[in-house]
């Protein structure tokens, strides 16, 4: 191999970036992580039980103001279990945004249920509460005490709003519909730990919420997740299901099929150290977002994602819309150009109703998610992003 040729830039979020390059979003490990992990190694509490698991569960639950936290192996596992404890059953339907990472829709399928995809609202790019209401009011009917989707004949059981990119969903109108139609609300707050909606923390705005501690999230345990809820019975059930559904602490007795979805003590140790730094991480993310916003206000054709007046975003991934007509090139061309300068950027997700994996799901909407998918580009947003690197990204985008 000719080593004088620069390695091609990968656009995967966790992909290695060539030396001197600027990654999209990588962890900041600069607190008590080593100390706490060493405590696990020294004490040999390295597996799925141990003091850090309980401590981490309390730290996250307390932070969002929830009564209970149940740690899981991933955010996807958290979603799967949250749907099960919320009573979602095979052949039910769950309302999910079309514009999201695929995990929540997959979790719905793991539960044997079906997603109903709903378009985004154009202002903050979250699931559109008006379209949710329109679907429930116009496309569903009560039959024998069950709310059925008229098109599929399936029972509609839950709404799964996803707070994408660090910004909360406008949840009150969704909660209103949920109450009206007796639906449970399962929040996917995996991208938005610390975000606030009217002073309340995302993940604890409804019946049950889920977080992810994957490497690209605002805090990380390498891989991991958490369920938070104020419902003690649900929390107990979640713990039971994530730990192989053991009905006896000694004898191997199981009433139900459980899952091995546990977080290890070593991962939780890292999580405890990361939680100590979360307020500071959020401040840094805000500072990066404000710097981007100030610069792009002067760049025709490049528009930063907005923050609603009722929201506090954690700006997990700073994302811009690129208007080809005004800016001169489209989002994918800009992505490649940034890549050629060692700057990692990436588009938003293919809208899920377009995904072959979910081709059988019901869909309701217009072209908002499609348009966001065409125009959006997420920019380097790591907590550890150096000022000179931030300026380099801004310069590459602004100097046209
Ligand atoms: C919106 C959303 N939901 C769920 C997940 C799944 O979390 P995990 O990777 O921890 O399974 C992610 C990201 O990874 C995500 O962005």
C-alpha cells in the first residue's frame, strides 16, 4: 500500500480519524474514570453486580428527577425493556418519529410490535405533535375498548418520542393525546441527557424514559443504557427482565423469558465518573453551539438548528442545514470537502419510512424528514473540541 496517500475520511461517528483530523463526537475522559475503574479491578467487582451499578442508577435517576433508574447494557436494550414493561404486546403499534436513528423502531419490532412513523415538525426537527394528533383523531377508532389503527386493524398502544440531537420534543401536546387515548409514552432520551422541556428534564417527562451511554453520547460508559421511571412496579419489572428474570436468588427458577441486558460494574464505574462531569460537559456543548451559531448567522445558505423558547438543548450534535441554491454546494458535497480537510461530518438518518428494514410500517407525513435528510449536516461537537479546531471547521464552512 502506498503510505503517501492520505487515508480516506470515514464518516462513521466512531470511525478513526487521521492524525490531525477533527472527529465528529468523541468521549472526554478526564475525571475519576481511572480511579473508579481501578477500584473495580482492585476489588474484583468487575461483572454485572457491584456498588457502582447502584450508584450510577441513583446518579442518573436523581439528575433527571426520577424515582428509579435501571441500568442496561445499551440504550437499545433500555428501549426494548421499557416497551415491554409499559405493556406493549406483539402486533400492537407504537408511534415513532420518522427522523431518528433506527434503534427505537427496531426496539418496537423486538417487542413484536409495529412502528407507525410520523414526520418531523420543521422548526426543531422533532416528531410533529400535530401529526400525531391527526393520526390518532383521523386514522384510529375505538373498537371493543381498544384503540385500533383503521388501516392495519392493530391496537395502538404507545407513543415513543425521540428527543433528537440534544433538543427536547414538544411533549405537552403529545402527553395530552396520550391521556385522551389511554396510551403510554416511552421517551427515547438517548441523545439528550440533561436537555430540558419547560424546566423538566428530558427522559422524565412522561411514563418511562431511556438513555444511552454509547461512545458518542454526552457521557459514556463505552456502551450502556438506563431506564428511568417514577413507577416502582415498572422499575422492578425492568430489573427483573434485564437480569434473566430470576424468580429465586438461589434456585434457577424462571416464570418468564428474561434477557441478559446488564451493565457491568466497570462500565458503571466509568458512568459515575462521567456523571460528575456532566454539568461541565453541557456548558461546553452550549459554548460550541453558540460559537457555530454566531458564525453561521453570517454565512448565507447555512442555518443552525434552532432552540425552542421552551427548551434547553444540550446541543449533542450541532447540525446545520445547507441550502444548495444559496450556499453553492449541497450537504453531501460539503461533507466530502470537509472530509478532504480532515474534518468529520455526517448527514442525518435516512427517514425510517424509507428504510427497507421497516417497509411494512404505517407512515403519516409530508416531506419534512426527507428535506432535513437532504440538507442536514452534523458538525464536530466533541466536548474536548479545541478552540483552534472549532475555528478551523468554521473557516472551512464560512470561507466560500
Ligand atoms: C435516538 C437513539 N436511540 C437509541 C440509540 C441506541 O443506543 P445504543 O447505541 O446505546 O444502543 C441511539 C444511539 O446510539 C440513538 O441515537
